[in-house]
């Protein structure tokens, strides 16, 4: 094996190169068993848009050679298409037998449209590769599958639904990949309920049809144009892209509505939902195998075609994504060298540069390189980032207040983690706050230009326990600049504060300035929902009165308990420099802004769960043009 250089840039933390890991990370190998050949003709199929020659089949010898290229590295293999089952039973059996004897292959899955699945196929799988994972492509209910048709233009939904029922009868489980198009927009709840109604389905992944750039229909070989392509031709060319395309903002709203229903309907107990689960894991500081949220991106994904082409992720444009050919590959070092040379991969990795300074980086993981690349080419990468942030904000709200989903639609309250953010014992602190008779011994209180309460005169160095309004040193401990905000939320609002800061420029100390803020520690999730909604209403009311150099925002975060290692959701009211304004202008105006925000807080109370942001309503116009 070649040496493993150390990571040397922030991008490396988001996009791990094959050469920079220790060989323990698995790589994903997508086998296009029949290329783009398929027995149905989905109008949005990106594989057929590549217009590559079809008809050939990947054979067992090629699979064996692929395993030899990555000696010692774990392989997660997916049989893909087109439709892999069109290769025939004996041929698929040969591939599975070869995969079964390869010690480096740790997982094998198959993505199928389900039309050909029957008892004979399942008998074959059970005898040759019983651990095979099945994924079925199904866009929700019958209405949602409007773009999935046969070459005759007839819907295939009834056959796919029958295949899922057959899987259930045989005791099989399957994941579903569902494309989000205008055919499901505004109907997330019923679509989630419908898919959850299939006993065999234990996972659903909603993937967006970000096909706005598509401007021409898929090419037709031969003189006869099938009915499916005539439907596609009618759908392409409209202003704003083909009729099946959806925008990033529409996708974000769908995902949030789907996640809310997944929680409220209790489906989370038996059904994994993506991208919700990966978002939740990243919000919790956990890892995920979903490449859109992990650092195992395009350098760890390979696609192989029957004609010998070996390249990166199949969602990247081809032939630009091709690395080499199977018969020209000496091994993994050769692959690494090809990755270094490939302009498309270098461009994709460079796109991650904007992620390195983003406050959402830890939760987002950078997203999909292929999609970023497409939006960059269209000059609208901001739209992609905006959707990722919107989705994270909404899912963070659902995670913190699952019984009150309206918080997911708040556009004022953002995911804004504080690092570090911890308290010695949250339960003890909350108990003492609400007990006037609790013992409150004196603390070592130091005040300086860099902060009050429990510091020893150095910025960021804390020693004493957090104080509460019942403590005799409380008023003295709160910095004067932030005191109006603290008094508003602890007095009339009756809330618990766990943190406050009047903001500091730290001139001459070589430290970054800090903003004015007050943090609220809700006693339970219902109070959290009420406080978050009330802070949104107050921030919205105060906005017109703020000086131009200051903006107010509400941040969601997690507070870690040092004694129990658990985390609880908290919400912070923060005054920040407005876009286009520096810290000097901010500090000159922050007291004026504080007065405006304090007045708005005085006009609100943490009652009710509705914030100032409108709850979206289904947009019927999104579904116009969907084929009947």
C-alpha cells in the first residue's frame, strides 16, 4: 500500500480522498449490470440521458477483476441499471455467486424497479445470496408515480406495488427510493403514510429531481417513437425546466413535511427515512454512511459499465466522470492517480471550499458533489446551500419539539451550535432555579472588560457554577449591556437562562469578537416550542426598529450536561452584525438594537406554538402538467 499523508486543509475534513485514508473505509461500487437497458421508461431517468450503448452485461469475470483492484479494502456493491433483472436469472446468479466468494465484499444490494420480481427470483436470491438487500424504486402512491411508465405509456405502479406485497409475503424487507417531483409536492403526509403501509418497506429515501437544466428529451434509437418518449417530449422544454423537475426550496419543504409526518405517525419506530435520519445523526454529532452527509464522497464511489468503463459516481456527468477502463487498471494506486488527474473531480472538490467557513458544516457534511457541480454550472449554487440549511433548521426544530411540528416552518430560528456549550449538572441547575429556598453559596465573581460571572479575568476561562435570579450576586453578575435582554426573559417570561454575553471586541488580544446574546434553557420540550415561537415573533417585531448594522436571529443549539453526558435543546437570542457591516459599526449600534429587542420581548410572552413565519400550504400549480 502507498503511504497515507496527513490531512492538510479544511476541505479534507469534508471530502476524504482515497489516498488520505488508511484503507479501512469501504468504497461503494455501482455495477451497471445492463448499462441503461431497462424494461420500463421513466421519463426522468438520468442513466438513459447518458445515451451510452446498451445491451451488454457485466459478467462474473469482470466482478472478480474489480475485487482484485482494491485488495484489502472493503467493498459495498450495488447491482444497478437500467434494470439489473433484465440480465436474466442465470446471469444474475453467476454474479451473486462471484460476489459471495469475494472476502472483501461486505454488502451486496440490488436496486430494481420491481416489475420482474416474482417467486422464482426470490427463490434464486435465497439460495445463492440470502443476505442480498433489495431496493425498489417507487415514487409514493399511484399519483406520485406519474413519471414512471412502460414504453407503452402505461403506469407501472400496480406491478411494483404487487412486488412489494410479494416481498412481504415471503418475509423480505426492502428499502424504497422515491423521486420527489411535482407529482408528490404538497402531499408529503399521504405519500409517507402510503409507503409505510407496505409491510415489506423498512426504509424510504426521498431523492430530488433537480432536473431544471434538462433541455432536451432522451434520444430515440430507431424510427418508431414509443408512447413514453412522446410523453417525455411534451414535458421537456417548458420554462423552468421539464415538468417533472423540482426546485431545491420545494424539495426542502417536502422533506420537512415528510419528516414531520414520519414522527407524528409513529413511522420512525419501523421505518428509516432519508435524508431525515442522516440529518438527525449529524445534528447529534454522529456519523452516517450517506455520502451527502459524510466525507466519503466521490473519491469513494465507483461506477462500472458492461463495456469496461470505470468511473466515479454515476450521478456525475459521463463521460467526464470516467477514470479509466477495467482492462487498463493496474490497481488502487492507478485509480488514485486517475482521480488526481480528473478535472471533474478536482472541480467538485474545489466546490467544497465554500463549505469550510459555513456554520452548518458539521450538520450538512457538504452535500452531493454532483448536484453542487450542476448548480455551479447554472450559476446558482446558493440555491443548493439554502435548501440544505433550510432542511437542517427544520429538522433541528422537529428533533427538539417533535410534538409541535409548526417550528419546522420557522425561518427566523436557525441551527447555530455553540462549541463548546456545556454545564456541570443541568438537572441540579434547573431544580435550584425554581426553588427559592435552595442553598446559594457565594461564588468567586470577577468582572472585567472580557466578561462577568464565573471568569477569572481571562476570556473564556470559567470556574464557578451558573447563577440564577435567586442568588444575591445575580444582578451584579449580569453584564450591563445584555441585562435588558436577560431581565425580559427571566422576569415577565419566567424563563431559565443558561448563558449571556454583552459582546466583546477583544481589541489587541488576537481573538475573534463575540456578539451580544442570551441563551434560554427550557424546562421541557413544550416550553421549548413556546419560547422558540415567542422569540421568533419578538425578533420579527423588532427587525424594523433595528439600526442598519445589527440583525437579530434566534439560534437552536444543544447544551451538554457534564455529569450525565446527555444533551438538551436550548435556544439563543443573538444580535449579529448585519450583512455588509463590520464589527466596529456593530458595537457602535448594539445598545440601540438591544433597546429595540427588549421592547419587542416586553410585548410578547411564551404562549402558543405559532411563530411569525407562515406555514406553507400545498401548491396545486406544482402538479400542473403531470401526465394523467
